[in-house]
């Protein structure tokens, strides 16, 4: 093992060969304590010392130093997490309702502010009803697990988020995966599921690649095969579409989407998740969705802030417009250097480095030491041949910060300065 230790990853330690159930897999400690592996893990769980603004400070685990950095890893795409009106609304809700909901939604955790926010989200997404969860992951797991049953078929794009897969596993439905955005392969899977209750699951913006689903064609196939559709708009809500309603609005197909999911932790700047659909289905789901039924409702203080975030992001298009101007500026700058940006069409832009984990980590270290907080994305999160950085563009980036970012990336990745 010592010779090729860097070829190992967490994927190799999923199954535990230690007979002691409280022990770790036999080679795990040796692997995780190897200096190179420790170094690669030092990019993760670094402490952010201030709000997740574009300009923030972190305590770097690389050398323990506190650094002022340009933050390109946050999902605070519209800066709403620190928007003054959002903060004021959060404080007002905190004063009125206190910190927590202190109960599951079914029993004592539903406040008037939850009902109002769910109503407004349903209205925003042009659906009849909405269910709120304390996390986006919980919402995906809970919705899939609450709707799908043994004997049903769940067909997912192979690049779907883990929460959707976990929901499928819990539900007992038969899961089939189709090659990313490949309509022929999707049709093959629909043929396999023919005659069964079937739900097709895709994302609005794929989170590792920043590309979009071929939504119109996917929905056509769903209609031919009488399958339902579920779209995870985690990274597209408030960003795509003329009114910010997401990729379904962007493609003009909102009325053909069966179930629409969104998270409140990304563009909204808070935490939580929601699922919108027809009224009877949401009513039914509430009976069987454990993360709703058996878990505390979202904090009312956060809901107060989120309600204001929805207002701010939708009262005009200014934040979205600035975001898209920044996306275009950064994409042009990165493309101009000849970097491989994959198929990104969104504010999520990968810089694909390739197979070398050593290069990826070396670049990551140099960029961080120069003041760029940009996380490496390694196998198994992405295939080993396409290790990458993933840039999250924010509407808050100034021209100076973008130029500084581009110059650091050029120095480190193109010119090889360390
Ligand atoms: C596509 C997608 N869906 C769902 C989630 C889960 O959302 P949350 O982080 O709000 O729990 C994520 C989070 O990374 C995501 O990228």
C-alpha cells in the first residue's frame, strides 16, 4: 500500500474489514495519517472567520495562518446571506419567535411564518402547494422516500445529487440511472420501467459541472411514457428564468414539471429546503416524509430572513443581472487562458485539471497562499480523470476582485508560479 497510497480514496474504505464494529477499516488510519493524504484533507473544514462574503478571512489548515481571501467557494450567489434587509428581517423574527421551532411541523413546530413562507414559495414556483424542510438534503430524501414505493421506478440522471439517491434507496423503489443528458439512454430506461409508476429526476444546474438538463426533451419523453418529473433546482432558483423561478422557467416548461425542489441554503442565503407540487400530493407526502414528520421545523428566525430574501431577489432583476454580468466576465477571462471549463452554462464554473491529484492539490495550495479560497474537487466526488476546481460566481464580486482572481489563476495554473 505504501507505494501507491495516493491512489486510494475514501471509496476504498466504505466497507469495513475490521471485526470490531467500533474500529475503522484496517488500513484506514495508515492511509489518513500519511502526510500527503493529511495535506489533501487540510483543504477541507477550514474555518471561515467572518460572513461568507466574497472578501472574507479564513484560518488556513495548510499552515494555521489567518488569511484574507477572495471566496469563490460559497453558494451565497446573490449575497443574500448578509443583505442588510435580510439581516434586519431575521433579527425581527428572532425577537418575535425566538431561536428554534421547538417541535416537528406536524405537532408544535408550524408557526404562522412557516405557513406564509410555504404559501409564497408555492406561488413563486406556480404550484398549488409547498412543504418546507429544515435542510435541502432532508427535502430531497423526504420527498422521494415519501412518494416512491417498492415496485415503483425512479430514473435519475447519473449526475444527480446524493440526497436524491439516498431518498431512492430509502424508498425501496427500483433505481435506474441514465447517462448524463443522454436522451437515447433515458428512453431505454423508460422502456425498462414501462407500465410501472415512474418518476424521472434531473437537476436544474448540475452542481459539479454547471451545465443544464435537456429539459424540453426529457419532459417530452416523460409525457410519452407517462412518467412523472422531479427537478432539483438547488443551484438555479433565483438565478435562471426571467423572474428567477429557475431552469423550468428558463425553458418555458413550468406547467409540465410534476415536482419542483429548491434549497434555501444557496441563492437564498439561509438554510432549509422546499418541495412544490399539486395540493393532494403535498398533503399525502406529509403523511410519509420522515424529515418533515419526525424532525424539527426550520428556525422561525431563519424563515423571517428567507421571506425577505425572496422579496429582495424577486422585486427586480438587479442582483441576477449583476450575477450574469460577472459570470460572463469571469467565463471570458478563464476561457481566454485556454482553461477547460467543461460544459458549464451557469454561475457554477469548473476548471478541469485532469487526472493528476498532485497537480490539483499543488495548485490549490498555491492559490490559497496567494489569497484565493477555491476548493479542489477530487475523486470520488468527480471521476478521477476530471479532477477540478469549481468556481461559484457571486453577484458581489467587484471588477477588481475578478481581475485579481483571474491573475492568481493565470499565475498558478498557466504560468506554474508557486
Ligand atoms: C443539487 C443539490 N441538491 C440538494 C442539495 C442539498 O441542499 P442543502 O445543502 O441545502 O441541504 C445540494 C447541496 O449541495 C445540491 O447541490
